[in-house]
C-alpha cells in the first residue's frame, strides 16, 4: 500500500475575497464550480501556497494585517507517518499545514504546529500532491518531464537511483580530473620556485641544536689561540728564560747552601721547587694540546648562512625546518600529480563503463515500457473522445551519457487519422493536451504515491460527449486518489461526489460595501438541482 493523505478541510481567513471560510472536502471527487470571477481559482491558489508556492501579499484582504490559510489532512497509514518522521515533523492521525501571509510581503509556515521552512512543504507536495492544469500541459511538452513520466510508469526507481548515484560519482571524478590538470598547469612555475627554496634550505640542512654548537666551537677556536699564546708566555716565564722562576729559585737555593740555616728552610725550598716544576710541566702539557680540527672560517660562514635564511623566511631555526618540510610536501604533491591524473583517468573509464552498463539496462526497460504505456494511453485517449487517435512513445539511444541515462524520448501522437504522427509539442489544441495529460494521470495514479490530484481548468476547449468522458475519467482517478477539480461544465461536475459551489456577494461592513466569496457544500443527493443551475449559467 502506497502512502496516502486526504485533504479534509481548508480554512481561509482574510484571504482575497474570503473573510472566514472553512471548506470541507470529500475523500473522492470534488468539483469546484461557480460563475467566472466568483473565487474558484483562489481555492487552488491557497492550496498551492500551502505546499510552498510563493506568497503574494496582494492576496491579503484589504484592511487586514495578514491572511491565514490552514489545511488539515488525514494521515492514517504507516508509510505516511514514516515520511513525516523522516523530515522531522512527526504526526499522529492528522497533518496540519498553515501559512500566514502578511501585507508587508513576509510569510510564516507551520507544519504540525511547528515552524518550518518552505522547502519542507515543497517536499510534502512532491510526495503527495499533483496539480494538473494549463501550466502542467506545458510541462508535458518537456522531454525531461516525459521521461520522468515513463520512468514512474516503468517502476524501476531502484535501478534509476543506482544510475544517478553512479553518474554523480562519474561527474565528481571528472571534476577532480579538471582540478588536477589545472593544478598541474598552474604548478609549473611554482615547482621551479619550490625547488630553488628547498635546495637552498637543504644546502644548510638545519638542525635544532646545531647553531648553538657552532657558536660554542667558534668561541673555543678563538679562545684556543689566545690561550696558547698566554700559556707559552707563562711557560717561558716559569722555566725557559734566563730569569725564569725556576732559575731564580735554583740560584736562591744555592745561595742558601752557603749559609747555616734551619733544615726546615731547606725543606721548604725543595717543596717550592718541586711544586714549581709540577706547574711548569702542566703548563707545558696544556700548551702542547692539539688545535681544533674545525676551521673557524667555515663555522662563521655556516652561522652567517643560518642568519641569512632566518631573515629571509622571517623565522627561527625550528621554523626553517618547518618551511623545508612544507615546501617538500608541496613539491611532492606536484611531482605525483601526473600519477594522480593517470589514476583518476582510469577511475573515470571504469566508472563510465559502470554507468553505461546501468544506462543500457534502463534504456532496455524504457523501450519495453514505452510500448506498454503507448498502448495504454492510446486506449484511454480514445475513450476520452479522441476517436482514432494513437500515442506512440519513441525512444532512441544517445551517444553520450546524460543525467537521466542514454535514452532520448519523444511523445508522438496521431490525432487526425491520415495526417501522420506529430510530436505532442506540435499539437495546438489545449483540449487535446488536457485529455492526453488526464490519460497519463489515469495510468500513473496506480504507480505513483500521489494522494491528491488538483485539476485546474481541465475542461478547457471541450464540451459535449468529450466532457462526459473526462468526467468519467476523473471519477476513475478518484477511486484511488482524492480529486479536486475546477470545472465550468455540468457534464464533468455530474460525476462528482461533492460540489463546492463558490459564489460572490456584496456585503456591507461598517458602512462599506465589500465583496465576499462563500462556498456551499453540495452533497450527492442535492447535486442534480445545482447541475441544472450550472447548465443555465
């Protein structure tokens, strides 16, 4: 069982010529009738606004701040409730949709007493409502719309969704390829720049602690030369000159031997001479240390290079390493772009094959179902008083993949036997288009989840026996869906389950004469009287 909604009531307050009106609908076939200008089309205008159509402030009744439109639908099956759960507006047994239209052009929308955006109402409309009128007659001339109708009839929504997903994936891959190719073209100059910068920083090969180590080495080398000079001078003063400390101490000790003194004095002289010899030995050893192997010039050059690159990139040593890593990564991405391009091209070819395979299945299904639909439509339009008319849905295969597959479709019709087939778009008669569209609705009402069909001026350009056949067809559609139709023809209205008789009158409000529309509900038993009145209009 498909999801179903039925329109129960429509409440209009200060909407155009309706001051305060509640319209109750039969669950089957409702005909909206009345004189021209009485306000019949306003009812469909209100329903279209309920389902997300643009609000028109001109429809706010003069002197009112806002107009209110409120529709209540029955929602008594699990699929319908599941749909409203999914879109975030759960329901129990009824669905209530409300629009407030203000005289400043603003509007508010409510679904199940919660504020909601218009696109939610549009989703509800796409799911449950179908408006059939003069504008929709023009939609029938669209190739895309014709293909959509055939797909609905074919019932291969799962296969079609598989194709759409695969086709979208193909488009994403193609867009990725374009981006990669553009990236490659733009990256040629960038690659040269990156290569130069990378070579420059790699030439230094910066390390976090090296700069401090180089400074220490430089100080050590510079201090070594100064220290060696000082040590040599000390060594000379201690032991190598004629007046060295060692020589002077030795002469003093010899002089001491020429006199008689306490032995402790001699011992102290001996200790002093031994200490001096030991110091002289240590100084000599220090002065003989090997010079550092590093060149102070090379160290200074390297430190200068650190300073130059840090100034150039406005960073410290850690920052230089990060800049190098960043440039190396970007350079690698440019280097591998050819590989990525080839990989993407292979993916595109593979995805194209997948799309083509699904599209071929779709096309074969469409060819089969087009023949079935042509046969069904031919039978129905002939029943709608288009004697001898034939519908021929023709399908050809396109050379390239399209968003809808590889099928190119045209609806052809033979409306005058002996004059040949012509595309439907070349048929001038609005009445013939209306009947073809009605026939489509009869066929598709069993395959679509549409709950409410709104027919606007379905009787354009017809009368007599044709009107009777259209009335029967609308009655047939109403067995599975709710039908609401505006009609001027009693032959059509006669098949209704209820007449909504719209009439306009002048009323005096606060000494001002105002036009006001009213709706009378005419049930089946009382309809014959009003059908006769329609015949007299």
